[in-house]
C-alpha cells in the first residue's frame, strides 16, 4: 500500500491531524492548496482532510476533489476537524469521489476547538487499522 495525505487547514488543526496520520503511515503529506491533483496518480490510497465550514467541507477541499483525475477504484479515507457537527462534509466529498471512481473506505472526525496530539491518537489508530485490513 502506497498512501499519501492531502489536507486543507485554516487554523492549523487539520494540518496537525494530517501530520499525525502521515507519521503513523510513513506517508508523504501535501497541502492541497499548493499541490497539483495529479499527485494522487502515484498512490494507491489517498487520505483527504478538511475543516468543516458551515457543516460542509471547506470550499478549497471540495474544489481540489473536483479536480482530481479519474480514480480507477483507488481507496480514499476522509478526515476532518470540527467544532459542532460534521453535517454534509463527508457526504459531499464521498459523492464527488464516487463520480470519479474512488472508493471511500473510512471517514474519521475529531471534534474540538484547540487540539493536542493526544486528541488525534484514537482516530489515527482507527485509520491505520482500517488500512491494514
């Protein structure tokens, strides 16, 4: 399994989550604002992270997913940070990914305002376990 982690972060919370995932999977991490969507062509598993804005994925994350190349059945894992509720965040991303032939295998959310490394421990373990199956 060759995985990469892509994220958008406004406050640094989602970036921290992405970096924890990256460290646990020994996978490269990319800021989707500065990355070309074609970077996913080199990987079997694509992990995409976003903060929740108005109960939706960030417009930056959604626009990036819309520009992704055809997935040919690649696996995806979606993750987010939020303060209240994830709302339509995962549904919108999964729907867009499905149209491009990506197969989402897991969605993980972390709720809070300010996060510490420990807040990401359990969700990261969940991701690692799912990808080892």
